[in-house]
């Protein structure tokens, strides 16, 4: 069976360029080199940054000949302390030292002997100068030189490292990713200390120029998957990338499906664990959410805490989680199907109790369930969008008040309120928010099938959903693995979570590569009590 399947893209007709895009293409083609005249370069850059109040430049003269020097940067995204202490101070020292600056080696002398900055590169075009300035660097220009120095001084204020909001755990690391790309890659480096951890850079967005890094371990990750990730990212041609979701929708295998095929996380330990088992992480500057590919469906039902508790506890929690998944998807549909079409399946006392509770209800069961489901979804959405103190009050008090008022007014039966409440609570037990959204949408489809065909409609919906899941791929890896195709070795981390000493190999379908490096630890690590003869 061919596990890896490269996605074929249809060749779209070449679109006609609109005026903004044509101008932007001309700007790309017209990337003139720097001029020897400092005044010409400054005039060009002032024209480009016209009406930009944060654009800052500073003119100095250094050496015995008082050679003009120009510093260019953007206020707010540059570390002012570094500019003042390490750059301006160094240039003033050159002036005070009465050193004769030569026109032939002035840049090399300043770069190698005076500037106390580690990250310095030479650039030679106007485009490189503007890109450097807009990414937080300082550009140094000298009179009589058609080159410049790009000095790394990024220093904009960002959110400090804090605990993940969307993926909380009782036991485990408390740090989460931030909006700074370099902070995020540094958090990953703290977890994986090997030169085989590779970070490759891409720049996406014609306007935003967002930096994107892919992270993988050479020798463990599947080389075909890594090449496919690079290929799909390099094909992205958009004007802006503001969040990793932009990239996710551009590189996933199947666009028209409810199920997410790419996992995302803001926990460094989860991303590091995925990379160590052969997956590829995609970091995007400006967002704390990191994409993880390829992804199997079972990973959306696993939590980081599953690997920090003992295997018995983790297995028990996973069983409860799978039970919650079934309730969140099928409970309202089963209630409608049984009370409408298959009442003979209920015990007589329970049927009498349900019938008595629904006495006087003006709407059919399906209308009651839909009304309460829509109300519950509205309260949940309001609780998320409102400020946190107000949102919690709205979601809790609103649910109690509306539910009790609807029952008192005989709009819905009490059993319907109980069913909808159990369904909502069960959906909160799914660790992945994006996967829970898919279940919430599918639940309405199951309700409609149950209201028309009863249990047969539910079975039909499950069969279609199962066939669809089996057909999905995530970067060539079967989405429903290791169940389809079934792999006994990978099943150690499926519903049951075997102890760490029993999981000696990485997932076969993810870490399959040319070197077949699937072993993650030494065999026969099972602990045992000491031998009495050795005591």
C-alpha cells in the first residue's frame, strides 16, 4: 500500500495583474543597488518612507577625515538601548580616536574592530535595506561606499513566557509559546539539544514578509515529508500571513472536510515530543500556535498530560475521553431517534417517565433539541468573546436561567435540557478545540438524520463519516492510522497508553525514513526489584 501520496495541484490559468499587484511586481524587479553618494541613498529612502513617523535616521561624522555616516532604523521595533550603548557609542569612539578611515576598507574596519554587536551582515541593495529596517535591524551607510551594514538590534516589546491558556495540565511544564519567533525556537532548543534539530527559514507574504521556520530532526523525520512540507510552503504566494491558520489552509491535503488534518499547539513540550517521533513543526512569527505535521486523528484525542501520569491513569482518562467523544457526537441524535421511532427499545418505566416529562410540550423532540443546542452554542460563543469576568458569568448564569425558564414555561421538557447539558459537558472533554468544533458541527448532521430515519440514519451517518476518515491523508500519512491501516506496534499509544519502557519504537508511519531510525530507546528497560543475592 502506498502510504505517501504527493498532492497534485491543478495548473491554474495565469491571472491578469491588477494595478497594485503590477506595481508591486515592478517594485520587485526595480531593486536598485546602493549608491556611492550618501545623500542619494537618503533621498531614496526618505521617499520610500514618506509619511512614516516611526522612520528614524541619525547622521554622524567619524575619523580624521570626518567621513559622513548614516544610521537608519524604525522606532518601536529596535532595541534603543543597544543602538545607544553599542552602536552610537562605538562610532563616537572612532571619532574620538582620530583614526584615519580608508574608503577601501571602512566597512570592514568598523564591522571587525569597533561595533560590539554579534549579528552583522553586509547588504548592497535598496530592497535589502528596507527589509532590514522593517524587521528591526539598524542599517549603517557610509559616504563613498555602495554597501551597508545590517546590524541585528531587534527589540520590540512582546508578551512574556507564560502558561498555555488553551492546553492546561495539572502535571507538566508551565511555559507556553509567545508571539516572538526567536523566543519560540529558543524554547524548542531548550528541549532538544542536538545539532540534528534543523530550522529552515521561509519568508511568506508580499506585504507582511512573515518569517516562517520549519523544525525537524535530521535522521528521524521522513525525508519525503520534509521535502513535501518545503514544497507546499514555497508554493504559497499571498500578500499577508498574520497567523499560522493562513498556512494551515494552504498546505493541508483535503480542503473540503470538517476534520482538521494539521495539529497545532502552544506548548513547547508537545511540539518537542512530536518532532522527536518524526513529525515536522512549522513556526510562524507573530503567533504562539505552532503547526505539527503529519497528524493522525488519534492525536487530537491525546493530551500532553497523558505522558506525565502513570500509564494506568492515562489509559483510564483516555477511555473516559473516548466515551465523551461518543456522547458529544451521538447523544442528542440517539435521544431523538429512540423517543420518536424506536420507543420499544426503552424500558417501560423510563418510557413512561419521559412521556410524562414531555406532556404539554408544544414542539416535537427534534425542535426542542435544536432550540436548546443553538442556545447552548450561543452562550458558549458569548462566553468566549466577552471579557473573561463577564463571559464566565454569562455562560454559567445564562445557561441556568434560560434552561430553568424554558422548563417552567413548558417550552422544552426537562429531559431535553439534561441531554443537551450532558452533550455540552462531554464536548469540553475533547482536548483539541479544532477537533471539538468538527464534532459540534457533525452533531447537528446526526440530529437531522435521526429525526428523519431514526437509528438507521445514525448508522448511515457513521458509515459515511468512517469512510471519509479512512480516505483522508495528512502529508501522505493515513489520517485514521494506526487503525486503518492497522499497526500493532503503534497501537501501544492508541486507546491504551503503554508504560514508557514498553514503547521502544517511534510510530512507524510517521518516522519511516531512509535510515529506518525508529528506535527511540534501549530495549528491556522494564524496572524490577533488586536481586536478593545482590543486597
